[in-house]
């Protein structure tokens, strides 16, 4: 018969052999932004395909080994004025077209379409009615809106225009500037009863 201390040592050895599980390693961070995918903390790299939603970023689901957003449905206006791209709302119009009623400005920002030549939305530039976009500059053939003057290629407030209180004659008062129009791009720039012809009210 074995001695009691030998039995205790044997039991301890058996327990040590049976406990071969190691604690989970600390997850490794991913150096890159994983986009729609999650970070594989075992390898420290982004998943590039998925089998379950757990391998996708939050608010994304796994569809056909690809992580897709659940924020919006492509073709919907849920992200207006920006597009829905693969289930995610875009934050600029380089990723997708603007929604109806907006156009993509040069800085990749979606801005509302203008609706008439002197639309205040264009901040002194005229509206190109065919596209609904504000002209980006002024020149000899592209005037500024009423109340503004062309300086180089920029439309700036026409500080030489008389104040509305002095009377504007055939022209309308540009109320936002409290100055008289001195030229016109549409009939609304003229006083009641006058019309805009070739940039002049009469």
C-alpha cells in the first residue's frame, strides 16, 4: 500500500496534467481601420471576409461573406442629402451621388439645388437653371446676382450700390443687403412693373 504522502503527490500530478488550459491571450489591436469588418483580435488584422455578424463592425451584418451596413437601404433617401452606399450613409459625395434635390459641390459636399437665377442660396453667384447648381465664378459672360459685383472671378457685395432708403428707381431693393440692385439677372431684381432685359431693368 502506498504511503499517504505518495498518494497526495500522485493526485497533485494528475490534477496538473488535466489542467492544460491557458488563459485567453490579450486581444491584439488592429493598426488599420477595418471599415465594415471587425478586428481579428487573435491575429491583430482586419477580417476580410465574414461567416457571422461577429466578424463585422457594429451596425453591420454578414451577407455572402461580405459585411454590409444596416443603417440604410441603397436607393433610399434615409441618408439625405448623401447616398446610401452598401448599407452605410456616405459622409461626402465622392462615395456616391447626392440624393434628389441636391448636387455635389467641388469640395464633395452635397448642397441644395438652386431654383432661380438670383437664388440667395448661391450667395451672390447666379444659379445655372439647367443643372440647379450655383455658378462657381463670375466673368464677362456670367454676372453676379443682384446686389453683388464681380471682382476678378469672385462675387462680392456691391458696396457702391445705394442704400434702399434712397430709392431704387426701376430696380428692387436687395433686402438681405439693404442695397439697391444695380443690374438684374431676373425680373425679381426689378421694381414692380419693370422687367429684366440684357441685365438692365426697364
